[in-house]
C-alpha cells in the first residue's frame, strides 16, 4: 500500500503526554501533600535515584520544582495549541486532591487547579486525557500503610477517583487508571515496586509475592473505579495503561519461542485482567506452586469481571529479547539479552519501530479493543544553538519511523487506534533518572539537571515537523 497521501481516520487524537510530578513543580503549593515522587533524589544513567526517608535538606529533588508548569501552564498549552494538539495527556497529582491520601475531605484548591488547567485546554479544543495514578501516591500512605501492600489503599484510591470523576465529568472523557502498572514485573530492579506501588521491600520479604499482592489490589481498585466512572458518566472511556515492550525470541529454537511466550504472558497478564476481567490460569497455577496464598477474595473477582476497561492505553519505547534459560519462569531483571538487529538509544533503550506495528496487532488479536498510544518518544541530549535553535533531526526520524509503522497497523492491518500522544511533548524531569538532560520534548525547556536555568521555552525543529504531521492528519508520512 502506498502510504503517502492517506490520512488517519477523522477525529484521530494527535497530541502529547506528560505526568503531573514530572512537570508541575509547586510540590508544596495550593495545599498539596508530599508524594512518593517528592522523596526521590536525582540519579543518572548508571546511578539509581535514592528514596529518602522524608525530605533531606542536603539532597536535590528534581520533581519539587520540575519545569514549573504549575505556574506556566497557560503559556505551555498555548504552544501545544500552536502545534495543533487535539489531546493532552497528563495526570492528576493525588496529593493535590487528598494531600495525605486518607483525608476526609478533598482539597478545594487542588481541585480548582485542575479545573483551570482543563478549561485552558478546552479553550483550544484540546481534550484532556487523564491518568489517575502516574508513578506517584501520597507519601503518607507509604508511611502509614506501606503503600499498595495494604488493602486499605483500595478505598482511598476509589474515593480519590470518585471525587475527580464527578468533578471533571463534563471536561474529561478519556481516563486511565494506573500508569505502566506492569513495570513492576521487574520487581528486583531498584525502584520498580516503589514507583508503581509505593513499596520499599524489607530485606526478609519476597519481592515477587509483594508485587503480585500489590498489583492485585491495584487491579481491583482500577476495576472499581471503572465501574463507578461508568455510573457517573456513561460516555467515559476508561482505559488501562500498559508499558508495551514486545518480547522476541532470540532464535527460532522452539525453547526460545516458548520462553518468549511465557515472558510476554508474565509481563502482560496485567492487561489480561484489566481487559478480560479474570486471571489467566497459568498465573493462578504459578501462585499455587509458589505457595503465595495471596489475599484475593470472591468479591474482588466479581469487581474484576464488572470493571473491564474500555480501551488499551499503552506506552511504546522499545522491545526486549530473550533466550531459553532452561526454566519457564521469566525474571525480567536477569533474562533479557541484546537483540542483534536493533540499535539502542544513549540510555540503552532498544529502538524498534517495527515492534510498534507488532504490538498494535498483538493487542488487537488478544483483546479486540480500541487502542491509544499514550507514550512514545526518544530521550536524547539536545543542544541549543546560540540563536536558540534546537536541531533534533534524530527525534524527527524516530517519530517518523514509529508513525509510519502505526499507519501501516491502522490502514493495512485494520487496528482501531484512537490517538497518539508522544511522551514529554515538552522537556520534563525523566522518571527513571530524574534528569532534565534526558529530553523528549518538541519544546525545549532551558533547565539543567541541577535545576538551574531560565526555564524559558523554545520550539525545536521537531515542533514544526509535528505541527505539519498533525495539520495533514498524518497523510504526509510514507
Ligand atoms: C514511561 C513513563 O516509563 O516512560 C514516564 O510512563 C517516563 O513517566 C517515560 O518519563 C520515559 O522514561 P524516562 O525514565 O526516560 O523518563
């Protein structure tokens, strides 16, 4: 099929994506409470971020001020409108609404902030697309309840979801519950459990069991929220948010293929539960074999069945590769190997545009649901010239190659794709390292890793390129 000249379906949601803690700043303003992201220091490519016990005045916390979107959002949204955005994905900081998480009443000033922010988007016909929990939760819930290791957190989350669903029911249609809920598959990595579930494992605890229990509570909370959301507004579209990294076998050796299949099952069972409303049998068998004795009740299972998601929201940055290890259990921290056919970014992320088409088809065959690519992008070091230009042709090439595969999936393979909101449409604090220098944006923010800089915004070359893509509804991509 000749792709040039063919546009994406009418109403396709082109836009950009961010998360509250990575750009808002104002961490202690408007009555906001401390969140888990507020106790994470800066790291680097090979230096993990530290999670401190409360705030240590001798440490630097990049999320505290981030890029000051809290005060500058009208200027930023104006730039998004200039690019032609139809959608803007962000999250609501739980701690702006319930500063401690277990408060009786919501914080009106936090609610008002998002009212104003969404109004500003709607003024330009930009639809807010909202994640309820994007890698942060009230720090108080971690201290008092141990994060998502506690069943009590389900009720706090559902209360938060209900308050914001009611408040913004006429402003927001597209929602997602937990960002990249399946990243904690890598439960042995330094912060996957803390980032997804607010859990700091003790030395005598079994991380795998902790992960399954926390994920179960989150999935129940998500299902309850979906059910309540639909009761509040029938038109709501509430999705899950999965970190999609297709996992390939290194060779066609049957044992490699079988192991890759199990690796996919292990990483994506979260989506099975979200979309099918029940646990896959292989996983229930695994729980039994491991004698996990998880707290899963009949009522929970009923909620899972009744709160299935409306669409699959997912991020796509890279693919993984595995080879037979002689056992069938996939351990994400150890079992990945290098794919000889794809190159990696400076941060070691395997860049694989074809994998995006594969992913779209894989989800389509498995769930038969609409899909929404809510993150995709290249983290790179950008240079600003003396006349304030940013020539980021590597980012344009990355995005072009991914949009081309996405276009094939939609136009040739018949995948039902709602939209595409590339990550970090404006430079922001990286989640994994806390750096500003790992930039994804099409808008440059003059800020250094140590927080210094003018915070001025500049349009990169990719800004004008993406503006053109949106203007022609993708028809120029070939
Ligand atoms: C996804 C997250 O994992 O990838 C974002 O949903 C994150 O929050 C993005 O920022 C890119 O990762 P990083 O670590 O480069 O910021």
